């Protein structure tokens, strides 16, 4: 699933590709992608004649901002956007097509069909599902060490599922949680309220550092992720724990091990990330 760096990269690419373009009409081939409004025909009618003004990210959501409308899109497992000339053949699993007045199209393709789109009047998106319960942005200036500690609270749950909880801190998924915990030298099953001040400081630093580096690299291309122009990210070359099972830890040389924490595949260095 694309996480913060991948979604940020998609937003930046879409900004270059679609801002200024005007929608002539919209084709919805798979109605269940459209979550709001209920009727996909209403969805399409509302979008006709609108122009894209900006594309911004909130957590793992994409906000496509138009004049007097905001489209909130989540890629979930494998959703992806691409811009094509209208004469290019439409690929399988293309579920929503935004036809522009300049004979190009923004196409939404989603093999797994888990992606969602919600359409709102500007501002309404913040008080409605799915954006209304999101936690703090880790690359925002407000994400201080104190704000991080407040978000974690005094939870006794293991730190990994707490970091995955989008109502506390947004944007982290399985890849970047494993990476940040490895960098900070913290075992993913440590109870959150057992982390010492120094460990919380290292973890906060690791989250910001890992996400910043991954955004600069254009995200990680694992499985199907590509940006809006079909380009791969490069951060997978820099991963230190995620997907590195059996490879030597870059810090100490021990072999990275894979286990399951609360149902999620989890990668740790047994020497750098001790449970006690
Ligand atoms: Zn190690």
C-alpha cells in the first residue's frame, strides 16, 4: 500500500500533470469506487466543467482541489493515476476516467478495487469521513517531540500498531514503521508506555528522517507502486529492515529477521532491536 512518501510523490506528479486542465465529462466504470455522493451519475455531473487548481496530500489521502469542489481519493492497495491522450488504449482495471477539454484524460486504475473517492464542497471534507479523524502530519512543523508524545499518550499497546494507527500520526504504513523502528533501535512489540524519553526522541527523529529521505527519493517502488507518470520511486534501494529478511543489518551485521506483529509482517534486527 502506498504510504506518505508514495502519496506525496503522486500528488507532486499530478500537480505537474493536471493543474489547469478542465473536465469535459467523467466516466465511472466501477460505481463502488465512488463513496460520496452515493449516485455516480451525480458525481460525474458535479465534476463537469470544473478545473483542477491544486493537488495536496493529507495522510495517505490525495485532495484534488477544483473550483468549488474537493475530491478526496485514497489509493488503498494498488490504485494509481495516469494521464493519457484520449486515443491511447484504456488499460484493464481502469475504473474512473476524467476526460479533459484538451483531449487528454486522467485515468484511475485499480486492480484490487479497494480505492475510494469522496467529493465535497470546499471545507466540508475536514468534518466528514474519511478525513475527519486523522492524526498529526509527521512532516508538518507542528510535529514536535512533545506533539508526538501527546499523540502516543500512555498506551500500553505495542509501539508498531500504535504507529500504524492513522488517528494518532498519519502516513506511516508497514514499510516506514519497520524502517523508523529499526533506525531508532526499538523492538516493534515494546509497550508504547515503556519507551524511555531518549527512545521517544530517537523514534521521533527516525520517523521524520526516514519519511523526508523517502519523499526525496520519490517513494519506494515495492509491488506495483509508480507515480502518476509511471515512474518508479527509488527509496527501496535504501531500506534497512523492510523486505530485507536474511540480509545483514547495516548497523551491526546481524541478519534481519521477519516475524508477525498483530497480523503484519515485521522486519527487525535481533541485536539492534531488543524486546528488553
Ligand atoms: Zn543490527
